[in-house]
């Protein structure tokens, strides 16, 4: 069972919120109460090996997709508004395409789901045998803080403490490498067009200056999703929900169907 945070009425419509790397459910700290105030049951799990969820090897992309469905079944959730960021998008959107009847709306933030996608520099390093091991073994809490603050100056100590949990032991560190090495963007060819066919309302919430998932990706989602709204968060980069958490939470809450 994955650890999770939740807010709002247990009988309300559900918003399922999936975090990215190296984050955890803590990244939704502003969004959870804002969504709950709209009468939704907001649920944010920690993926296996992240936050307070124990590892569940192997830490592969497919394993995490299966973990989302197992989590949904364990909580007895039917249809959800799916809210995703970063790796939460690659995992969650794949799950959504496999279970389209379980999704009533999409909120997509700073991620990709394109078969011609390219790995950024840090991802390429993690995917490289030897180099990836050296990298994850060398990064401690202080090192992670330096990396995160180089992209997100607003990242505070509490967030860094939470996100460093994915590096807490060797099993978790190796799980990160398994995640990055377990799939290819070409696998998404099988899912081309599936999000558009779902025909659900969609919010695209993006950092204007994201170097890892550039705004061009949001434009591609906008073209694919007929009933979509794009909100560009000026002055923010990849870590929108940490850089401008209250504003992003307000945008999400006001948009909810």
C-alpha cells in the first residue's frame, strides 16, 4: 500500500495527484486544501520508494503504472480527475490510457507523453551504466538541495528534506536508476492519440521557463486535447508547485469541473 496524503470529503469526487522526480506527495501541500475546498476528495500518493512509501522493486516505469491501478483498487476509487507532474505524467498518463473509463478530467503539468521525446542531460546521465550509479551514490541531502535550488530558488528546507527521502538507502537509489532505464519514449507510439480520444476537459498548467519539459510540450498537448485550457505560470520553471504553489493551486481549484 502506498503512503498518501488526502484532504476533503470522503464522498466527494476524487482528484488523484501524482508527483514527479525527485518529489513526493509533499509537492501538493498547497493544492490539497485548495481542491478540498471545492468539495473534492484530494488524494496524493507517494510512489513506491519516494516520500514515505517503501520501495517495491523493481522500480520500473511499468511497475509504477501498475502501482497506480493497485492503489486505485485498494481505495475503491472509481472515476478521478487525474493531476500529474513530471514523471507523474509519464506514469499517470500511461495509466489513464490503459484505464480511460476511470478518468473524468486531466490536469497536466510540466511533463511529456510523446514518442519522439528526448531525455535531458541529467536523465541521460542516470540512464548511463556506471555514471548513473556514481551520481546517485554521490548525492546526499545537501547535494540534492543544491541541484533543486539551481532550478527552483524558492525550494525550501522542508521540501528538500521530503524529496531527499528517495535517496535514503541503496534500494531507493537503485530504484531511481531502474525508473530511468526501464523504458524508451518509443514505447509511447502505442498510445498516440489516446488522450484526445478520451475527450475529457483538460487543464495544462506550465512553468514558462521550464528547461526540462519546455513550454512547447504544453502547446503539443493543447493541440491534441480539444477541450483544454493552457495556463502559463510566468516567472516559474519546472517545479511549478514549489515555485508558485499557492497560485498554481488556485488555478487548479478554480478550473475544476
